[in-house]
C-alpha cells in the first residue's frame, strides 16, 4: 500500500520499513546553493524567484520539491538580512564576520568578535536578543498549516550554530581549541553562556512550532574528513555536558524526533549522540574516515536513524550515471533494511553538480527504494 509522505517518514523513523525509502530535499544541510539552483530551475523549466535564508542556502520552490519527491517540508524562522559590504563581507547576528572572495563558491568566517579569553569579555559582550519576536513571524502559521494538511512530514529547520560551532565562531577556531586545553574555566563559561542563550532561542521557537513538527533539527560540527576536530576525551569533558543541557531542554519541549547535523568522521561519538537523545544523524558523509554505511547500520542502526549518505564529493559531481545509480543502490542496501533511513545528498548541493545528475539521483532513489 502506498503511504503518504508523512506516513513514510514516520514509519522509517520508527525503524519500520515503509513502502519506499523516504527522500529529503530543501532543509539545512539537505538543500542547494544559489548557483546550482539557477541551473536546476532552468533544467526543469521552472521560473520562480530564488529565495535564500542563510547566505546562499536556497529554500526551493514547491514545484521542485514535488518533482524531486521530497517527503519532508521545512519551517524556519526569519534570518536577519545583514548588509553585504563593499568587500563582499557581512557581520552576522552573533558578531562574526563572513566573506565570500571572488575565487570562492563559499562563505568563510574571517573575523571573530571575542578577542580575549577573559570572563569580563563574556560578561561585557553585546549578545543578540534571542527572544526578539521578529525572528519568528509567520513560522507558527506555516507549521500549523503543514501539520493540519497532514501530507508531508514537517521539520523545524536549524535555527542557530551548534554549541561547539558557536564558541569557535566567536573566538576563532585555533583560539577556541587553545582555550579548551589551556583555559578550561573560560571555555566552560563561554559554552555555558552560549547554551543559556540557545535555550532561550529554542524556547521561543518551540513555543510556536513544537506541537506541529515531526522533526527538530540541530547542528554541531565536530568532525572533519579524516577524524574529529578534538579528541573524544576532550569532547566528553568539555562539549558533551553543554550539548546534554541544550538537547535535553529541547527534548522536554516537543515530541518531535531530534536530528543532529554533524559533518565528517564522527564515528567515535555516535554512541555519545545516542546517549544524549539524538534520534537522527546527518549527513552520513560516506567518504569520511570510518563512515562506512554498512558498518554504521550494523553497529547503530537499531538505535539511531540516518539521513543523507549520497556522496557529493566525487559521485554526484562526477556525472557518471552508472556510478550515481550504484551509489544510490549501495546506500539504500546498507541503510534502509528495517527502516531508519532518509535518503538525501550528504550535504548541500554546490557548484559542479549538474542538475541532470541531481534529478537522476532522486529518480533512481524513488525507483530503487521501492524494489529493494
């Protein structure tokens, strides 16, 4: 029997096999950037404005979501529209400066507001107003309408950096790693301040959408291609307690599944994520060290669901249809038995991925996801 998109997603997240593997496109870490989106619209002969919500992340047109077969719809707050300066940089809500140089397709952090590892600077810093109601205008109405329609699973998209991410976005990556080792008192104070603010942000967010969504998304990158950014010991000592506080706060305020986006090689911490209440792990970057999808399923598949998995580093940009089909088949064979898998690209689509490859991937996923 054919299920509705929402039924399909919920069944998979209950670790039961749906009628086909659910698909996701359009949310943070499962969407597309502006340049390839323009190519995709042209390829599909769809004319519509390009709506972005964080830098170049696109909120795709509903017709594209329908064409690709996404079983999930996303609701997100209002992100501030920061002024782009003459050097093509801007300062975000937290005070971090981002810049996109002409030679780059991606924005990078280039300046960090907390210059000293002192408690006085934390206390004196001009923190954003996380309870500003302007952030949330219209979100409740969108979430409620999608919930009452009942056709799609509804996800509350990521609304801020993760705990660890925001700390180094404020201090600079090298500085904050040094803080963790040489000034743990300051590092804990900064992380505690961040969690307090993020709890306020999520309180406002979930007061509006928590009863209407099936999935709540959080992000905290702790992995790179070949390993973790910090040791498991340092993670458990310094970062995990603060994540526990924030994620536990979220879990108490909604019945939705909790989704974590954490890039790269995070295998050593998956057990920790499960312990902290994470229900869904994304992006399942298959070329990262130790992220073999068959092994992940065997070790953790009864305790956590996986979202992502389709390689965007080599396969999707490569343009070989046979390789794309083999990639889709492998991830479905590895991750879908017994449910617990939502298929999507293993991160946002960048320049270099041809629109025909993206469409072919989703079409094959719909076809293979039924037959297996």
